[in-house]
């Protein structure tokens, strides 16, 4: 036990219910204390109350959010919180004013304020936004600005609620580095809420596990908690670091590896076939044996009319701010396409252009051979479904049920009702069927926004980061639902930062960066070239770096295994990509 004086914050026997569902305990008798300088990782399935607990510690509950809370909360020092939805914390026009607003509230003198503002903008590469309207930032840039605002305040206790959900892989590493520095150089007290824990799990002092019933299940050193609670972690769908997961499948008692190399070094030749099977599962669409790859061959585009054809398309927001172009590409009917690239490169803008929501400055986009701008809004909305980056931008009804039923066109039909019910059950939303969509957790909001398109009859779905902010189960369910639609012949076009998802599912990847389309083709070519030794590979490797992307872990492990040598005959050849 820690002495009371060392505690910086503590909740003691805290239970909580929200007024619209007083019988449901979102938190149930939670005891948690955090020492000064300690860093704690809060884990739990989507909807388990992680953000709610963060709000209780940060004082937002009950100050700004109504809830019935019992038990004690004690906090020594100033708490700063990074909200899951960065937009929720902005209230000013420019990035500079946004940071200044927080600093004024804590009465920082003008001169120091200027120093802090510049340092924070510089730290996250946002200096050019100092006097620009932050409403014009991309999703990832907003997340970085929210980080800058928080760090400039220099609170005693930091709460980070999914700080990397909208970031590209390189920015994710950068933001996690900034958080880690707060611990290492300033000994700040940190509470970090994250689903995907790579880059965090190896340096935090403690992991705390919330169960789906509002109870605190376990806490302790991360490695120990993950070993002790394997059964629950799997049952509740809490993400495990992928290397830990693979390592415990191969050798349940081995220490968890901290690097890919360490993991591969510990694999002995007898375990290679089992490992290759694990890797193949992670890269399903790219391997010869997978059904997705077989169906890709049936989709030979030659001689077929593409669903979308972009020809020398360029887009600018006003004069002189070209986002991309000229770019040209085809998207074929029935393809699963991923659009990837660094934060702010124009992925969401491209999706909006494909939806006909933004007019090109030059060039054309054709939908089924007709120029997109010759379609009426009604025609487009019959053909194409859309999931916005921010789920809240698309909610139009008062309940979760209505939101899903609305898109079906026949919400009272008994068969439709059954399908709505099934969808809500599968996506873990049935408990909230009568809730207001805005009262959901962020992960629930994301699932609901995707659910609204699942029962529609659109030929193509354009999805802006459809799987972010999910636990392992809910991410799997979302991915399966999308795969079902794809099997039925729908075209899926998704913006994502999840390169593992790209590896598993995408049949075509568009890499956007610096205003150009750097790559348009099968993801296998991009990923397989990265680790081989010819000159095309060097180009691909540079391309991934330029686009702030990362090779999926399964590819890194496969490449290291190949280097380890002598393993091809052991089954690796079966996993060669289809080319
Ligand atoms: N203001 C509110 N009113 C009613 N219910 C709420 C409110 N805020 C949250 N809830 C409900 O409380 C539960 C916990 O929400 P919370 O945001 O804390 O979950 P979480 O663990 O952070 O989830 P995620 O990982 O999806 O972000 C959810 O089921 C959510 O629907
Ligand atoms: N309404 C707007 N007015 C002016 N500029 C905008 C507007 N919306 C976006 N931009 C700018 O266009 C560029 C592309 O933004 P977009 O949101 O398409 O990027 P993204 O690749 O989807 O980024 P992220 O991965 O961060 O979501 C960014 O520089 C952004 O600042």
C-alpha cells in the first residue's frame, strides 16, 4: 500500500449513473489512487466507463456533466484533460487564441504566455496555424492542437483520453513520445486511456483494467495484469500488444518481448509454421490462400467501366491553398479501397469530392462514366453512403434505434426491425437502443455511425476512419460487417490510419502525401517491397516514410523471419502474396 501523503488523486468507492439510465451503474464501487509522478494506463472495453472515470477525476463530473455520483474523489493539484473528441474542447477562432484561452484562465502573465504558445505550436508542427482558423484543420491536426493546448497549461496531473485515435502512425509515435517525456523529464502524474497500447504499455508504471460491468477488475504492473487476466482480456476484447499476443500463443510462459527483433529471435524453427499461420491471418487479403485474394482475381478491371474515374483532379480550399492534384485513379465496382497518408494530406477532402460534396478546382471525377457534377444530390445519396470522420456530424434522430432504422426506408417493417435489432446486438449497442446518440461513448458513436449505413442499399460506402476508437471485439465486429457488405459486391472506400486493416482487407491502396498520389495499387506490392533489397524496395520504403506510414507488423516479422534464414521451406512460401 502507498502512504496517503504520496497520493496525488484518488477515487474511493465511487459509483456513478447517468440521469437517463439511473438503474445502470456505469461505475460501480471504484477504488483507485494514483501517486505523484506515477503513470497509469486505463484499459477496458468500449463503453466500460473509462472516459467517465477520467471526467470524475478531472472534475467535469459533476461540474459540467450531470450524473449521480456516490463515494469520494480527492485530487491534489491542477488536472488537465485531453478529450477524446478534440473539437469538444475548442471555443476560439485561431490556434493561438485556443491555447491562450486556457492560459488566461490560469492567469499566466502575457509574456510567458507567448513563450508557452510558441513552444507548444512548435512542438506539434503547428506554427503555420498560429493565426489561422482552427476550424479549417484536419481531424489529426485538431488532435495535435488539443495536445498543444494541454501541454501549454502545464497541469500537475494529465489525463489523456485516446490521444492518438486520429493520428497517422508517425504522429502517433511523436505524441506518445511527448507524453512519455512528461513522465521522464518532468515526473508528471499521468492517466492514459487507450485501446491500442503499443508504444505505451512498455513504459507506464501500472495498468488498470475496467470490466464491462463498471467494476475495476485488476491493477498492477502491465505485464503481470496481462498474464493474470488473459481470460478476461480475451473475453472483453481488450487489445493486447500484438507481439505479446503472438508470443503467448507460441510460448505461454516466455517473458513478453519488447521489440520485434527480440520476438523473432526467440522463435525456434519448430514454431515457424504456427507463427506463419498467425501472420497469414493478419494479412489475409494479401496471401494466396485467402478467399479475399481469390475474389480479387475475379475482379479483373480490364474492359470494365470503373465505378469512379478521377482524371487530373485537383482541389483547392480558396485561392492558393491547393490540397492535392492533379491526381488520376480508378476505383472499380466491388473493390475494397483504402486511402492513406499523413494527417492533413487531404484524405477526408478526397472522400468529400467523391461524394460530390466538394467541387474540384480542375479535372473531373466520373461516377459510372457520368461526370459527378451532373448528378443531383438525391441521385448521389441513392448510390453512395457516407460515414463522416466525426460521427456526431451525421446524427439526425433522437435515439440510437431510430438512427439505424432511418436509413432503411421502412423502419416499421417487422423484418427491418429484426435486422435493426440484430445490428445493434452485434455492435454492442442494444443496451443503448433508446439512448440519445450524443450520450454514447466515443467508440459507441463511431459504431452507430457505421451501423446507419449497414442496412442501406447503397452501391458504394465511403467511410472516414470507420474503425477508430474500438476495442478488439467491436473492431472485429465492424470489420466483419464491412466484409459482409463487400462479399455482397458493394464497393468500400475507407480512409484509415490502420495499416493492419489495410493489410488484411484492402485490394487497392491510394497513398496521398504532399498533394500527390504517390501510389495506387495493391497493398502487397507496397508492403512486400519495403523489406527486400532491390531499388524498387528502397523507393517503396521512402514512400512509406514520406507518407508517415508504417509497415504492418506482420510484414516486419515476416521479413525478419526471412532474414533469419532457412525458413521458406517451413511454410513461409505458402504465404507469398498473389502477384
Ligand atoms: N452523458 C451521458 N449520458 C448518458 N449516458 C452516458 C453519458 N456519457 C456516457 N454514457 C454512457 O456511459 C457508458 C460509458 O461511457 P464512456 O464514454 O465512459 O466509455 P468508454 O469506456 O470511454 O468507451 P469508449 O472506449 O467507447 O470511448 C457508455 O455506455 C455511454 O453510453
Ligand atoms: N473547411 C476548410 N477550409 C480550409 N481548409 C481546409 C478545410 N478543411 C480542411 N482544410 C485543409 O485541407 C487539408 C486537408 O484536410 P483533410 O481533412 O482532407 O486531411 P486528412 O488527410 O483527412 O487529415 P487527417 O488524417 O488529419 O484527418 C488540410 O491542410 C486542412 O487544413
